[in-house]
C-alpha cells in the first residue's frame, strides 16, 4: 500500500484531558487504538480489535474509555502497570503483557515493543513502552512518552513516526528534530501537544531535515 493511501486510515483522536492526548486510531483491516483515554462518545463508537497501551498515566490510560471500546475479541497489549489496574475489573479483557524488545503478531499485525523513558516523570525503571507496528507494508512508530534516547536514535526503516512533544516530560522540539535527523522517518507527526504549544510544532516544521516530511495532523 502506498504511504499516501495509508495516511487516510490514520486519525489523531481528541482528548478531553487538559494535557492533551496521544491517542492514534488506525482504521485498517483491524481497528487499532494506541493510548485511548478521555475520548468523546463519538470517538468510542468504533470498537477496537487491538488496543496498545504505553503506560498508566491518566492522559494515556483510562479504564472508562477502554470499557467503551472493547468487544469480546479485543486484544489489549500493555505493560504491567496497566494490567494491574485492569485485572481487578468485573469485565473481561484479553490482555497481553508487553515485554520490552519483544516481537509479537496479532491478527496479521506485527508489533514490536520498544522502551519509552525520559529524564523526568518517565523513568527507565518503570518499564514503559512505545511500539513499532507493521501492517500493509507500512512501519509505524508510536513513541509513548519517550525522551530522546539511544533506542529512539537507533530506530530503522520507520515510515510514520508519531512522537509526543512536551519539554521536559517527553521530547522538546529540538529533540524531535534531532530524532528525525537520527532515524530519518519518511513522515513525522507530532502529537500530545495543545494549542498553547503550537510554536513548538512550528519549530519542528521549520527545522526538520529534508529527508522527513512533517505533518500537522489535526485532532478529530
């Protein structure tokens, strides 16, 4: 599938959280949600086949939102801290624990679990994650709340990179540009920013390397 065609299947969903959100929905053969939390009723009407959770912070993880998205066959991939919040609930989840550096295949979707950590609020010791998803010949990276780490710089063959932006908790605009220079995604989409941070996104647009196209994906 051409990258331009695949991009039509991707949405950044609006979050009601004051810090914004990092929820991406991929509307492919499988409906895939990454970090669904604090979504509108409209954006939870489409049930999930696969849900990927990066960590348990409330702007990325919401049991209330998950309840609205799951069906009997939904598979949730998550680190252990999210699992601990889910196993005590009365409804059934098909939970798969994300192990760092593991490669798994669900419903013909290839998923690689990668580390996500930063110097502030997201310690390496927590075991939180990002994901590389491969489907339709397209490789998609979702950073979770990662800073600019050696693992980010070492990424390879990424077609679409969803990178969360907020200094100092995630990557600063300068670090996003440095990441793009290091692993050269074909397309970079900044997420998790709010309107007051639009100047940060403009910095990325102006300074990203020519090898990477930066898309301003507006929330829906």
